[in-house]
C-alpha cells in the first residue's frame, strides 16, 4: 500500500529545476496528489523554471506532465475548505486548497513553504524529512 502525500507547488518547482526532489516524486512507495489550483500555480512559473533549469518551457511542461500524480478538483475536498481557510487565514490564502485536500484525505502534506510552520497540522512534511 502506498503512502498518500499531498504535494505543494514549491515541491514541484524545485523538482522541475533539478535535484533530489525530482527522484522522490517517482518513488513508487508514495502516491502523490495535488489540487488543480496547485497545478495552475506551477504553470505560472514555467518561464522562470525553464530559465533556472536552462531548458525550454516546453520541456518543463513535458517534465511536469510525466510526474505520477493525481490532480484533484475542488469538488473532492470542498467540505474541508472552510476549516483550512480558518487555519491559514492570517498566513497565506493561496495555501487553502492544498491544506483542504490534505485535511479531507487525512494525508500528509509535503511543502517546504515556511508559512506552514505556523499551521496547526501535524502531518506536514519537508523535503529534508525524506532523507
């Protein structure tokens, strides 16, 4: 059985630039998922990712599409939106969707975003936790 992990945009961005994060996203011990909102966030940064990685934007988009990942629509975690919103109200509203998905699924949330350091949710993983 795979360990279910919800993945934040900063993890994907790091993986697309290069490094050990990329290898983790292809580890078959884990089942990764994210929100449609998160995919949109990553897509906004494709030009910057391509520049930092020294590759074309098309290649970045292709690489992102290869990551084994379940992209989840809000209809599958909408019931947890209000709770997540209250948890991050004074931190960053862009984190509501990803936190709501983790809450709804009772899953781990993988994010290197320091904003989550102040959120009372004990299932947050940082990349360093994998090593």
